[in-house]
C-alpha cells in the first residue's frame, strides 16, 4: 500500500504546512518565471502575426478543449484524492490514460472536416489534424503529474514546466520570424507538450507497464467522471462565446476578441490554476479537518484578491495605452474590449477558487452541478450579446458573471464551512482599495494632456500602484500584515 506513516496531529499539520509552502514557492515561483518568458514570446508573436491568425487558432481550440475534457486529468485527480492507493491502481490509471488519449486523437482527426465546414474555414481541418498529435503526449504528462501531486512534490513539476515553457517560447518566436503565420500557433504547443511529456516522465520515474484490466477501478473512474462532467460544463462556459462568435464574426474580429480575452485572463488562466493545483492537493490532505479547510480557504482567497483586484481594475483603467504598448497599432481595436472584459474578471477569479475546496471535501458533484448552471447562463448571455458585435460579447461577461458567482458561493460556502460574513470579510478590503484606485486613475487620465502611449501607461500605472498601496495601508493594514505574514511563512 502507498500510504503515509503515522504521525501526531500537530506533526501532520506542520508537515503539511511545510509541503504547501514548498509547493507554492516552486509551483507559483517557477510559474511566474515561466509566464514571464512565455509572455515575452507571446507579445512578440502577437506583434508579428495578424488578428486573423488568432481567430483561426481560436476556432481549433473549441474542438481541442472539448475533447480534452476526456483526456483523463479527472482520473488523475481521483488518484490524488484517494487516501490510499496500491500499485495496481497506479498502473490502471496509466492504462486508462493511454486508451483515452489515443482514441481522442483519432476522433479529432475524423472530426476535423466537420469543424472546418461549420466555421467555413478549410485550413481549420488541416490544423486540427496536426494538433491531434498533442494527445500522444498527454498520458505522459497527466500520469506523472498525479504521482508527483500525491506526494506534494511540485518542485520537479515546476522545473519541467519551466523548461517546457522556454522550449515552447523559442518555437513560437522562431516560427513567427520564419513566416509560418498561423502555423506558428500550432507548432509551439507541440514543442511545449512534447518537452513536458519527456521531462515529467523522467522527473517522476513513471515509465511502467500499464494495466488494461480495470476491475476494481470503479471508485477512481466515478470520481474522474464527476470531475470530467464539471469540466464539460466548464467547456460550455468557456468556449461557447468562441463557438457562437466564430460563426458570426470573420477571423479578424474573432482574433480581436480572443486576444482581448487572453490579455484580461492572464491571471485567472495562467496563475490561478497553478495555485488551485496546490490547493486541491492540500485540501485533500485536510479533508477530515473541516475547520482548517475553511480557514485556509478564506486566507487564500484574501491573498489572491490582494493581487488580483489591482491587476484587473488597473487593466480596465489603462486598457487603451496598454494595448498600444503591449500589442501594437494593429490591435488598437482591442482597447475598448479589454476595458470591458477586465471588469468581469474579478467575479470569474472568485468563482473558480471554490472548486478545489469542494472537490477535496469529497463533493465533486457539487462543482459539476454548479458548472451546469453556468453552462446555461453564459451561452444564453453570449447569444444575446453577439448581436452587438465584439463589445456586446464583453457586456455579456459583465452581466452574467456576478450572478454566477453568487450562485456558486451560496452552494459552496456551507460545504467548505465558511459563512458569508467571513467570505465577504476576506475579499472586501482589496476590492475597496482597487475600486478607489481605478476611480482616481480614471480621473488622472481625464486630466492628463495628450501623451505618447508608453509614458501615458507608465504614469497611470505609477499613480495606481501608489493609491492602492496607500489605501490598503491606511484602511486595511491588517490585511497587508496578514498577507506579508503568509508569504513569509
């Protein structure tokens, strides 16, 4: 049996605290470094490619994201969540991952012409056929990930993720300079996934004979199925806008929309998932300590929002000069879209923080049910918003995400064991400070004379940072001190 040795409750808490500390440092620290490298490459590539290239790539992502719901990461979560597993269960997981992903690759190859016909873009079929190679790498990423996450060993994962991010960034820049156009966006993930698969397999020492005898694997499969169900509804939430817009917009405007979304979702899509991976593993280890889980959840939400709120509202307040500086003149149409989408992102960030806690408490079905509600709300809003073009889609985000957050909180807080008062108390200080910051930055922006984009952005950013820091220190000093103490620990 693969299980932890007996230890006292105090020793267990201290051991877990040290593991979480190490996991956050390695997973988030290297995530930041990796993302800095990836962003540098991404923004350079965006300047070299056209909006239509990103529109075509977004069309393929709808198919990829849909099929990747079945790639077995939910099964990997089932292995992480189980208190005890034996070698047979480990080999069964590997066998399941291999069968699922080879089947998904073949299915995507077959579906490629249908997707191209729906979007009326023949090149989409060719792109999807090449992208089917990604499924070969997936088992050799998901399987070692599960083994390392069970052991709370995020150091090795982080090192591999950093190396693969560098490899993907180099491939992206090389492809863009070589004039590959949209194929640059196909090449870079292939290099990234291939490098990550080799590195993760080596780091975990996970190359073993798989088992295709799945007797006794029902519990793991059920847990993975519930996670996959929730992920399916998440797919409907996250891809329905592109699915709807891809039929209504040409590749240029779809590229403007998806790149605006990429810019505003940098934090929630690149950093929050990394923290949620650590959180899920930690919550799973604490699943018998309800009070500890509730306290840990509240403190993590507060710390994340201290960082997230100034980012999002600062992005909204400086959208137009930021787009000019970061993306270049060919993307100026994205400025108003970025401004609107950034206002919706705080609600989305808070919403996605609930799932790891409720899943680890043994309630993955709750996340799936909540996601089903979102899968009804968001597409309905997008179907209405698309009638008013790209900005109409952005307004749909602003209209529906606050409502979806309230529904999620009402269903999840009792399971986590946290009251509304405690939850609101955790998020209000950074929210209040960020709103004050955005209002003052907006006022300063109106009073400024015409400036070049870079000094304009620099001045507004400096004002925003000063106002946010001063507000927290004057009116929410305890929040600042607690955040500093958490980081030090």
